[in-house]
C-alpha cells in the first residue's frame, strides 16, 4: 500500500509541477526587437486571457480585414467553431493545430508569444495595423457598452520595438515619432511609461528625454495631462521597449476594456464624480501607479525645452 501511495503522490506532484510550470501559455517564441503586435494585461489568469484575446481580436479583424485564409485547415465547420468559442482549452488547442497545419509556411494573423512578464501576454500581429485594430475594438465597446471579456484588462498596440536602453530608445523614437510630431505636424500629448522586469531605466529620465525630443521635432507640440490628442505609450519588458502612439487614450480609459464598457456618470453631482473616480482607481489598482502619465515636473522640463511654447 505504501508503494502505491508513493506512486500516487509522485503522479500528483508531476501534475502539480506541470501545471505550475505551464502557468503562462507560451508560443514557440518570445517578444523580440523588430516585432509588432498587442500587449494585453490580465489579472492572474494568462491562459484564459490568451483564449479571450484570440476570440476578441479575430472577431474584429474579420470585420476590418475579412476572415483569415488558412492553407489545409478547412476541416471543421463554422457551427463547430461557434460552439467551441467559449471553451478555453479548445480555443488554445485549435490555435496550436492551426499553427501546425500551416507547416511553418504561413504565419498566422495572430500568434501568442511569451512577453517576459507575469500577467502580460504579447500577441504578435501580421499584415494588419495593430493600433487601428485596437482603437476599433475600444471604440465599439465604448459605443455599445457590451462586455466581451472577463480577464482581459488593457490592450496596448505595439507598432514599434527597440532595445530598452535610453540611447537606443531615443534614437529609434527620433524617426518613429515624426509622422505625428515633426513640423508641420503638431499635437497635444502625454507620455505613458511603464517598465517591467527592467531596472536600468529611470522613469523620470526617460519621460524628460522623450518630452525634449518631441519639443525638438516641433516647438508647437504641447503637453496636456487632461485631454491630449495623442498619447505616447512606452512599455519596457526586460530588454525590449514597445512603443505606440494612440489617440483617445483618456476617453477609452487608458485602453482598459473593462472600464470602457461602463456607463459614463454625469459630472454635475460632485459625489457621483468622486464615486466614479474611486471605482476607476480600484479597477486599475494593479497598473495605475506605474502607469501615470507625464508628471507636472516633467511638464515643466518639457516646456523649458520648447515643448509648450
């Protein structure tokens, strides 16, 4: 009996160990410099977040770009696919099967990669503009107020990546930011910076450097912390810096899919406004502290360098 019990315990440990090791559903690769895609944050359940992300992204990508055409992968019927939509394990297995069926000859429109940080998944995109897709999703959710996910928190497009060292970042951003901020183009803006598993970049230094760079591109660019036209998103994970420039960042609640579907509370009542702010703060407790946009101090520095002139 003792031998049987020992074998049972060993099997249990193996099951537990395997489940713990595979807590984050990983693709065959990880986030690297040169990739484009979408960073998606969640609360603990990365596996379910990945499944929800595939469903949500494919739903809206089909509307914008049409259904994805895959080679040698037309076995299942549309009825079966709809029935399996809510099953997490089935959704992930289906994604793996489709990757295998392509034989490496055809890259999928969406591919889940290891982001390098807990509670963050990276969906690599191919042949589409991730910023436009994410904005379209948030716009529709904001209009319909229809909740379509449970564990996804924020969806941040990544339209550029570079090495996460200050010199590399500024060199890359000098060219990357030109379409929005170089003369004759100008806009009001804010900077949202966050670093994960990276300690060599000081937040205030990075923000001041980027603000100075934007000021040099066009002195008419102005910092606006309340309702900016554009937001420069800078997300550092380990040695990779993910960058994008997005619009309506404040309107769409920092691109939080849980917050954007909530009904807007009228502001005339001061108490109602305070309750709204408190609810928003609680919902974003995990990321809000490190995700504050340009501070007043950095605004003053930016203005001295000509950003607000």
